[in-house]
C-alpha cells in the first residue's frame, strides 16, 4: 500500500489515493512513520526472526514451522 502511494503521490496526492482505496490518510502516514522509526519491540522481533532463520539454516530447514518448544530446542542445540 505505502509503495503504491509513494509512487503516485506526486501525480494524484495522498488524500485522493486514500479516498479511492478507502483508507484514512492518517493510516498511511502512521505506517510511513513506523517504517522510518520502528519501535523497540519491532526491532527486537526482527532480530529474533533473523536469528531463528539463521538457526533454521544451520539445521538445514528441519525446524521450519517452529513452535515454542522447537525454538527452545534449537536455541539449546545451536547457541
């Protein structure tokens, strides 16, 4: 959504695009603000996801589709 609006905002304006897409312009601006300055929780979640993917690569994908128990097991096995 934000990419489309960014690509066309100079031509049509954010308000017009949001009206056609039936979204509030404030929702667009809030999303852009979050992307530019993510909260601490989002940053931590991204780090954890990257770490889980790295560990999944170490196990050759055996633990993809991880639930809580599998994450704990992989963390112990591949610190």
